């Protein structure tokens, strides 16, 4: 039975399914989502498996559904999602679904083809309409006002040798071209024809729809005058190269008017037909949009079932499918019930059989989570999935992670903003989840909304402890320090604890008087550094005790004696003692001579150097028996190093050698018995050989190297990890200083202005200050503190007990499959 602190107990099961009931049973297991199937055909190609044709049919149905979805989105029709989760259809229903999708696809393709042809014709008629309208204006200009350009061109054509006297009549072509291509088109005509053509153009006022892409394009009408067949050929080649469309244009005004009337009539008829076509297409898409979400779910469930069935083996009779699967022991009853339901649904008379198997394989790690703990479990799993049944750090991370973040973030004002933002995400989570955005940053933040909520709540708490709200202190209970009236106007005043302290400490957090003091930073730095060390040693020591929990659970008494006990003694002898001296120093009043207050850093260094002196005074012992106790603790810590390094591999070698001697003695006795029995020694020889094989599995050199690495990692890591916890102080200092800089250098400019325009200045400075606060302090500093909190948990804390060499339980679940498919879409 699993618990919150340890993964579920898993078992490997063998499942016998009748062929006619296999589909329904796997469907029920997919709805349940508690079984991880193993591939029993690892050497079989994916295209050679039994149900590959069904999988291909599902792929084809998915392709048709994606085509329908694309057309629905293009049409702007809303797809109805009522939130239903339909069951997987029966195999015989696949034929009906395939027929429905085939009919819809063919109908839509036919409608699209007809609509595209109609739009193409409509575009051609529209372009012809504009050509007739624009060219009529060109010809009117030619008839009533012979322009100098036309006369000049005629003179040039007469003077040229390109044509004989019989071909003095001008020819022309008319068409349309994309407006952005017109300048290049005009230059090409001029260069190729050497200026022997005359081009007139006019833009089409309205945008035209491209029948293929559906985009709106802008075009221009042009008419080109030339003389001779050679120029005509060149002009048409250039038009073809620039993808200009040429249209026939009558020469006489009467013919142009007659053609224009015919074109307008055809355009009106086409509008009617296009409208009917679009209405029919819209009706088809609306009908499809009502069911497409459910169709996707059904097809994906069918595909998942057949993909899972491909993992199973057929027995020799070809009537039974055999599966192997991992599942939690506590879920066996639910799985049996699901198999019974599947058998009843299929109408099979033979029940499915579920047998537990004995195996030496390492089971997958299965930690049950809910929407609150899922984010914290993901933080742990991102470093490494827990080994099977070892202690799960996630429940402890629920508290320690946001707390250590808050120690670094430590501002009640910024924490309130973060808390309110996360609270909004939590309260609106159903609506926000339904939106299903593709923004990865937003999805990451929303997925960790409960983490952000706790980070904000703990930041408010630590901010009140630091008495830091937007870099200012709150005087909620009244300061415990008094300034006499006669000294209130002094620029600098040192407060005496004897005369200026009321004798009762500030009820909660730091006294607000420190906000005004000149030694605020030295005091808060000293306080936060010591708190960082205390919290770090406590968390590391807790990690060591969690390793004891692991050793006891796995009945590993050797590790308790050879690792847990010396590790705990080593940590307590050095850093546990340091924590005790921190509290002792806090209880002693050095107000009479602050210079002689002991330096704990120098004390710790001298402790390992066995160096003790009374000068200068801050290096002198500050309690009796300090020298003897510290020397004892150092020797004790040094003894723990060979204890961790040597005892375990030496004991394992002794145990191995003892086993070998026992095997040798048994073998000799068996040989003696064989000699006496004249040939009855086959079993004895076999037994001896088996024992020899088992004894060869131990390698002292490998065990010693492994233990050496473990010893170095722990002993040096204890020192470096303790120093690493000083990041709690460093980031807290950086956050406080940045917050104070933003207040004094930005917002205070608006607060100091007392003129009539001060409100405008305050408005502008507040906007700038608020933007920087959110961007720099909440987002950038928040992300920095988040990453450092990750490091402290992954390395400093989990290295004391967490192996993290497991693999995650991945059950066959329709919910998981549909979620991943939705994210890909």
C-alpha cells in the first residue's frame, strides 16, 4: 500500500483476454488509467503487427477529421465542445464512422472545387469588367484629345524599319497585373521593346479575392499599344513572365458596351450561384462542427486501443491475447472490475484472467498526485524520478520550497502581489483551463499556480518577519526603542539599550527602528547570514534522517551503521555545533564591548587548526571548556571519515569470503559423500558450481571505489552545501537593496514634489516604479529566487537521501492521450 511519502507498491501481472473481448477490456482499462502495458513484441516491426491495418484506418480517419477541422476554422464556424467524453466505439462502428467521414470529405472537396471554379470565373469576369471600363476611358482620350505621347509614338513607328508601309495600324493588348509588379513590368517592356510600345495603366479601386488562396490582392488594369507581330509576340511573352492576365478587348465602342452588358449579367448570375454554394458549404460545416470534437475523441480512443493491442501476444490457438502489465497492488480490485465490465460488454462467455507474476525487474515508480501536489511532484521528478519505493521528497517540498523561496524574496508587498495573482488563477482555473492556449510561458505559470500561491503567502510571512514592505517598515505595534525629546533634533544619535529600550521586544518581526538606523545593513546581514546557516543545517540534517527512513524500510541495517550514524555524527560535530554557537551568541549581550563579540567564522577555522588564543579578544573562547569540546568534536568528525569509507566495503568482503568458505566446505563434504556412495555426486557437483557462480558477483575493488566516491561527496559536500545556503542571505540582500533603490530613486521623486503639478509627476513616477517593480523585482528576482530554491532542494537537500534512479509509471490512459493530442493540436 502506497502513501503520500512513498510510491505505490507495484506488481507485474499477466492478463489473458479472449480475442472477442480484448477490445472492450482494453477500452475499459484505458478509461480507468491504472495499467501500464509492456511490449511483448519488441522485435516485430510496427508494420508487421496484427492490428496495423486498423491503426492505418484510424490514421486515415484522423486525416479526414483534420481536413474538416481546417475547413471549419477557415469558415469561422465555432466548434461545439460540450465537455463530453464519449466511450470508445465498438469495432463495428468504425465502418459507420469511416463512411460518414468519407461522405463529408468528398462533399466538401466537391463543393470547394466548384466554389474555386466559380470564384475563378468570377475573378476573370470582374477583371474583364474593369478592363472594359478603364480601356473605354483610354480610347475616349485617344479619340477626343490626341495626346502628344500617342503622336510621338506614331512618328517613331513610321520612322522605324520594324514594319512596312502596309502595317501602320496600331495593335493593342489589355489585361491586369498585380499592382506591386507594375513598375518592374513597365521597365521590362521599355527595355525589351526599346521604347516602341505605349503603356497606359490604371489601378483597380477594390481588392480582388484570389480563388486559390482566398487572399485579397490589389491589381492594375493596363493596355499596351504596339505595331507589328514581332512586338506583339514580345509583349505577350513579357505579360506571361509577369503572370499578367490578358483579356480580349473589342476595338469599337459598341462592341465594348455590348460585351460589358454581357459581363455584368454573368456576374449577377455567378453571385447567385456562389451564394447558394457558400450556403450549402456552411450548412455542411455547421453540421460537422457540432460533432467534430466527439469524433476526434472516438477516433483517438480507437487508435489507442489498437496500438495497445499490438503490444500483446497471441497464444498458440490464436483465440487468446496475452498481455503483461504493471499496476498498483491497491488497484487490483478496480482492474478486475473493469475487466469484468469489458467481458460483459463484448458478450464473451469466457472471463478474462489476471494473474500476478514474480519478477526481478524493477517496477515503475507511481506517486499519486492531485492538482495541488502535482506541481511539487513535477519539481522533484524534473531532477530524477524516485527509485522504487524510496522516500518521496514531494510532500516536504510543499512547505520547504516556497519557504526557502520566501527567505530569498522576503517582501510583504511583493508577496501580496504574487499571492493575489496566483489566487486569481486558482479561483478562475476552470475557465482558464478551458481556453487551452499555446503560450508555453503561460501554461508553465498556470500549471504551477499552487506553487506560486504558496510562494506569495510565505513571502508575506517572511516580509513581515523582516518588516520589509516595498523596502519600508511597518510600525504596527509601536517601536520598543524611545528617543528622548531633547535628542530628537540631533542629526545622529546612538540609542543606549539601558536608557532607550523599553524592555519588551517588538511583538513580531524586526523593530521598525532599524529602518532609520545607520547600521541597518550590517545588522540585517549578520541576522540573515546566521538564519541561512541554521535553516541549511536543519534541512540537511532532516535529509540525513530521511535516509534512515529509507534504510529501515529496505531493512538495510548495514547502511544504518556504516552510513547514517557516521554521517549524522560528522554533520552534527561541525555544523550542528556551529548552529548551537549561533544561538549561544544570540543569548549573550556583548553591548559593553561589541569589538570583543566572538567571530564564529574565525572560531570555526581555529577549531580545525587547533589554534586557540586570547588576543585579539574576539578570538578568545567565550565559554568555559570550549577548547576541549571543540577538539573532541573535530576528532569525532575525523573518525567518521574512515568509518564511512572503510567499514562497509570491508564488512562486505568479510561476508563474501565467509560465504565462499562455507561453499567450499559444503563442496568438500559433498565430494566425500559422493566417493562413499560411488557415483551419486551429480547433485553435489551441481550445487557447488552454483554456489561458486553466485559468489563471483561481489567485486571488492568496485565496492571500495563506489564507497570512496560516496565518502568524498558527502564530506566535501557537507562543507560546500552549508556555504551554498548563504545564497538565502545574498538574494535577500539583493532584493531588499533593489527595492530600496527603486523607492528612493524613482517613486520618492513624485512624493517629494509639493507643487501643483506634483500629482502629474507622482502619476508618472508611480507608473514607472510599478512597471519596474513587476518586471525586475517580481519577475526577474522572483525567477532568480525560484531557480536558487530549486538548486537547494535538488542538490543540497536531496543528495542526503534521494537516489532518483527510477522510471515513471506511464499507465494506458485515455485522459493522458487526449490531453497530449490536444496540446499537439
